[in-house]
C-alpha cells in the first residue's frame, strides 16, 4: 500500500454519489452484471441493488474490471423489498422499459435521488416492476433492433446521469460524510485487517495521513492474533 494509492482512494470516495443507484432485476448473465457494476463505479455509484442476480448467487468475471471490489451489491429477496428500501431512501425509481408512457432517458432529472431498474436479458423488467415504478425511460433506437444489451443500456443512462450531476456541481464536494469515507478506505486498503477487526468486534480506526493503520490498532491485532494462537 502506498500513500499515492490512498490519495487516489480518497479522491474516488469524494466523488461517490450515494443518491444514485441501479437495481438489476434478475439480470442472470455474469458478464452483464459485471459490466453494470463497472459502469456504476465509473460514474461514482458505490452501492448497487439486485433481485435474484444470476439465479440468486452473484458471480463476476473479467468484464467487471474488479469493480465488485469497489461497488457493493446489495441483494434483495424480492422486488417489493428492494422497492421499499429504495423509496425509504427517498429515491425516484425509474425502469428502462418500452411503453406508451416512456420518456427519453435524457429528459429525466437525474440530479434528484434516483434509482434506475434494468430487467433481464430476455424479457426486460417484469410486469410487476413496470407497474410499481414511478416512470419508464427509453433510449431512442435508429436501427432495426429495438433495444440495447442491458449492460450497454445501463452505461448510456448512467453517463447521462453523470453529465447532469457534473453540470449541477454534485461531484465538486464530498457527498459521503468523513466517517463513512474513512470506513470505506479502511475496508479497501486493509481488507484482511478489517475482517479481523470485525470478527473481534473492534471498531474501524481513523487512518493515518499516509493511509496506514494506527499503531494502537496494529498492536491490538497482534495481541488478539497471539491470543488465538
């Protein structure tokens, strides 16, 4: 671990957008789920949601570019549970879905707290989802096919959201509080030590200016390791 890497992590965390996310509804192909997470990371999304991804067990492949290390995927047991959580967080919930009520994806205000739902590769979002969300968005198509691959559609819509948010200055200041940023930095920089701390019920420490763990934490971990041995 280098101080330069720590500075890079702090820069990334300072641009995270806690009120922008996606919900993958039964997106069952690992490479599509992986690509969606990669786009999430690229626009500053740190938490994505899923209902029954890849048949119930999330898997990833090289398409993610290791994005699963940086983007948490929260799996919900049902669509209702996912929507309840998102609405409790104050999100407008939109579905990428072709319907008579659908509007162009770039006609939506993504500076509002927003979740975009993407359905599976064959059927798109379910009828229950289409009926439950706040609105539908579409990407205009000029060719013979009527839709894009789900991961490509996610990238198109998310980068429009990023464009709007950049113009509104939402990337200019941290959206996560300092405590949350520090906790995530500890997890990203020191995953093994984080697991040990959590297993022992110890709090995550404030990192040193160079990103290292404080001496007291290192000593505590050494003591507990010796005791367990």
